[in-house]
C-alpha cells in the first residue's frame, strides 16, 4: 500500500534547522529500505510542512516511522495526517507498482 503523509510544522524554525540533518538521515534510511518513495517540504509561501509518500503494509507501520522521525521526537511536527493513496495515472506510476 502507498500512504501519503503531510506534516505541518510549528513556528520553531530554530529547532527545525538544528534537527534537519538528523531528520533527513532518518528519511534516507527509510528510502534505502524502499519504504520512503519521496519526500520534500512545501514551497516558500505555502504553510510550513512537507509531503512524504511511503510504501508499507499497514498504516501502523507508517505511524511508527513518523513517531521515530527526529522532527516528531523534537516537537517540530505540529500535526501530521496519514492517508492511503491509490496511484492511477501519470509518468511516475511505474515507481508505485510492485
């Protein structure tokens, strides 16, 4: 299954900046294991946050990865949502199959 996760960040940019390398290391490890398909922050001018797409067997598995994310541990994530996502069309569709 594919899950779309959105993060909304707190206004604490100092902590976010201090923890960013650790956060990205966490995500790199998930990507290396084939669990994280893509992630990135929202563009400037948008509310502070990010979109992450995961491949997982269960929503609980994704919840564990989110809970272990240094951004979550250090309070940078004010809110997150996890939604099962069903890719249907587009040039990236092959990346979601299998």
